[in-house]
C-alpha cells in the first residue's frame, strides 16, 4: 500500500528527511517513532501529498504522490495533530459538514455506524468545543473515515489524550484494521508503538531501524540488566565506570543497564556494586522495552558517526 524509495525533503540547508526507503503492506499497522524534530510529520505530509519531496519517490495505494495527487487523496484519510473541528457545531453537524466536503452518499447510515463504533452516539448533539480531548480525537477520526479510505494516516493521534481514551482509540483502530484498513501513524509514545505490527525508528531525518516490536528487542546486541537498590543514582554513577557497560539509565525507580557483548552478567554487576558499598542491589536480565531499544540504537548510531 505504501512504497517509498530514497525519499528526501530539504528546507533550505536543513534536511528534514534523508533518503527514506520503506514498504507498508495492506492491512498493516505501521508506526513511525522518534523524538520531536526527527522528521516523522514531514514523511507523513509527503505521503499525503501535502508537501512535495525534494527527491526520491513514493507511491500510495499504487499512485505516485507527486504525479497522481488526486488519486492518492481519494484513497487516504489524514488526521493531523490538530484536526479542523468546528467548536460551534455539534458532533453530528461536524460529521455532516465533512460528509458534504467528501461528497459522501448515504451519510446518515454511515454516521450512525461510526457513532456506535466509537461510543459517541450519546454525544451527537454536544458541541465540539465542549468535548474532552479523547472525544475530540474520536470525532476527528470519524470525520476522517466518512469517505471510507483504504489507508488511514494518523499524526500522533493520542498526543495529550488520557490513558483510558488512548486505550479506547486503539480498540477502534483494531476493529478498523480487522475490516481491511491499512494504518500508518506517527507517535512519540514508545509504549503505544508496541501495539503496531511493525515499527520504524527515526532519528535526525533518517530511518535507522524497521522491524516488529519483538524483533527490535531481540536484535539488540547488548544485554539489558535491571538493577534495583536503595540508592539508584549512586549505583548509576558506579556502573558507568564498570568495564563492559555501555550505559546505565534510570527508568522509574530502577536502573536499566546495557552490557556490551562479552561483558559482565547479573551476578558480576551485583558483586561490583556490593564491593563499592551498595550491598542491597538486586540484578536480573530483562527483555528491553522499545524505549530502551530506541535509546540504545541512537547511542550506537551516534558512536558510529562520531567514529
């Protein structure tokens, strides 16, 4: 559904997206992950024909994003970070307005289906300005789905939304994907990326890794050891000076310690800390989170480029 080769976008001297190559299959949920400024939104805007690439090529639903703009637009739904809802219109009126823009026939029946699916039916007569953040996102999603797109593009769709609404949003997305929709989304939430079929890690305008969440974790060459103790900050300072340790970072109340291949195991880490006054340390090897993987991958990229 999406084929990208060497896609690049420059804004003057700044390269926002650098030679991106990517393929997304029909019915896939693909997440593009990275910090602010990584180039995620620029990629999405190029795929949605809103920004012309500087070089490279991209096809969406089989059509070229620069030469077949209308065909691409007819087949996609795009929900930007700030969707253009009208606060002085009700939920139902916003949907009717967007249905008219899309030229949707049989709008009333489709509206009812979407309202029931999103559990927004009780709020059909509420003004958009009076909706919660999660409800506004649901309304924006419904408006985007009115013309039955083949591919749904979502730019950080749950940014600033409460955890319950985020969960509801993903339940809705899963139902849509089960119905054959392809979803391409950007997110800064690494826990949310765990829900995607595949994830692309972006940094500095470049796509640095693409795999399933499980594949990204298993492919990491460094072992991850979780350390818990009464003074994790002191433990972090000590472990950063230990041979074979690539990094030691606080994650909540614990430390996630990345060990280079051939480096110390859990017992060696515990003994090292005990020999330096931290006798209560507990250490165990764990599967890293996607956040761990992302941080470790960026660190590795930085080391390569510095060398």
